[in-house]
C-alpha cells in the first residue's frame, strides 16, 4: 500500500471516527439540559397569578398551586423527590451502559466493526427519539422513560470499543498521547453540540431536544456503514489488510479472524483474555478511571441543573454556560496527551491533574455563587483538570494496554481491553449521577465533597504506577504498561 494511500486512510479513519463518537455524546447530553424543564421553579408563574387573584376575588387563592402542579413541571417529576427520580433515570442509563460494556468488547471483536457500530448507532437513534416522543404523545410514566434509558445505555456500548479499536489500529505508539488527546476531544465537542441543540428547543418543545440528536446519530450510523474503513493487524500476516465496503469480508480485502484463530490455536484462542488482567497497570488504571469518570459524568448530567439553581438562570442559558466545562475538557485532554508523550509518564500526568482537580472543585463550589465572570473561569479550569485524566486513560492508556506485548500480537484483544477499562469506569459513571441526586437533597456542598473524595481516590490508585515511573531510569511513553 503506497504511503499516500495509507495516509489518506489514516486521515479518513481519524475524521470519521471523531464524528461518529461525537454523535454518541451529542445524543447523551439532552437529558442534562432538559432536567431543569422537567422540574421547574414555578414561583415566577405563581406570583403573577397571586396578584390577579387578590385583586379580583379571594376565592382564587389556590390558583398558584394549581398552576404549579399543572403547567410548570412534567409529571412524574413534579414531586418533591424529583432529584431522586432524575437520578434514577441517569442511573438506569449508566448502569446498563456499564454492564453492557463488558459484553460489548467481547461481542465486538467477533463481528465486523463497521456493521457492529452501524447497528448500535441506529439503535441509539431510535431510543433517543423515543424519549422525545414522550413529550409529543404526553407520556407521564416513569417506567417508560427508565426503560428507554436502559435500552439506550445497552446499544450505546457498541461505540467506544469499536472506535478505539479502529483508530488505534491505524496509528502507532509514537505520538499516541497527542493524537488520542486531539481525537478524544470528540467527547467534549459532542457535549457542546448536544447542549446547544437541546437548549434551542428545551423551553418551547423539549421533545425535539431528543428527537433531533436521535436523528443525527441515526444518520451518522448510515455514514459509518457506507464509509468506515477498518484496518486489522495480525501477527500471522506481514501486512495490514483493509476491510472495504463488503458485507462478507474475504481474504483478498480483509484480515480473516477465523484464519487468525485457527493459526493461533496452539497457544489457546482466549489466552489474551486472561492476560488482560495480569499485566501491570490495567487494574490500577481501570479503578482510577472509575472515580475519574464518576466526577466527569456527574458534571455531564447535573451541571446545567446546578447552574440553574446556583446562578438563577433559565434552562437555555444554563445549558449554554455548561458548554464551557467541555471547552476546558478539550484543552485538558490535548495537554494531558502532549505532556504524557513528552515525559513518557502516563500515570504521573494523570496523578498531577487529579491532585489539582480536587481543590479546584472546592473553589468552583464557592465561586459559582459570586457572579458570571468567576463562574466562567472556574468552569474552564475544572473542565480541563477533570476531563484530562479521564481522556488520557480511556484513549492512549487503553490503546497502550490493548497492544501490550503480553497479548502476543493479537490486536483483536484491543476491543476487549478497551471495554474492560471503560466498563469499569462506567460503574463510576453510573454511581456519580445517582449519588448526586441523593446528596443534592441535603445541599450541593455534599455533592462537591463527594466529587473531591472521588478525585483523591483516583489519585491514590495510581500511586504505585507513579512511583514506578519516577524511579525508572527509562523515560518513554507507556513505561507503566510495558
């Protein structure tokens, strides 16, 4: 394959997988924007009604309560325990995502990535639209919304192992931290676009806040089917093979998994699966990601509502302001990748950012009530420090571990490794929003204490790897995972 063609395939894989996973996060974001619309502060509605009623007839005094119940909040989120109900919706999605992720990597490595990803994106589009149809058809059943969230969480697990496997097979380890840092900005870009799209309709017709992102991810699924090019490496084949637009890949246009397995039977086809848990670093990074992702996803699902309550802004303005957290996340992810490439120390880079993140979170909880200017600055800083370690572990570190020498050249293991690391992290992603819903009833300070504690635990879990990196005489990328 010529150099020019190879570079063209790399560019296509980079851009296309970036856009594909942007659409995944774009479709996850609306729920956090719509929360403040599902349960609104109805005092602004009740006060005018009170004035009118007192000037005309005292018998109309109950009117504010009637308006509050009927016009402001969306049943069943109109009750005093609305935070717990909203937290349960988050938990249902994220718990299904965490459980499904462990299976997704195993299933995904046995199927063509293009088809697996396409089916997942089409399914996610359908379930995201279904949530929005709850508004169109006036559905007030909590069971309906929870069921849709569970189904959506399961189909969304097809995304991450697939895109990481695809991009990692195209790019080597040389500048993986920087490349993955740039590429992983799709998470924040998706959150930003999801916030803006959902915010556009949230006050007038929140159903469209889900339906439009659902249609977008469905359309991206079709683009994936038509244009995604997969590169597969194999220890048994001297050159990479390209899986082009073929429903039945052949040995002429694709590396054949069956042949690879048959050729490797002497060592056991599943030997790499057990190796995943053995080589150094995977347990620590996975558990550290659990707490790092807990913090990141708590912001993802609860930040707009917090801004609405703390800064007294409407749903659209709060959603727009929350995008600054993701802007900071883009910069943080790129810096984490660049620094870890330069120093050759992935764990140390993550640890320093986690150490700085905890006091920054405390500062944000205090400054957010002082005005818009300080809030904007702290959102940018928090976004960088919170999402930097999360981005580095889920991309460059996962790719390093997935191509570890103990896997004996079996590149198909990368999907499983990625799913295990991100699946463990997703347990924290499920717990964070749930705990936020429970703790926020006693005040937002308790939520921030929980987030700071999670950051410190993520840091503690990396200390062994940090000490190994600092005491090692070698300074190169992946030093903790080789």
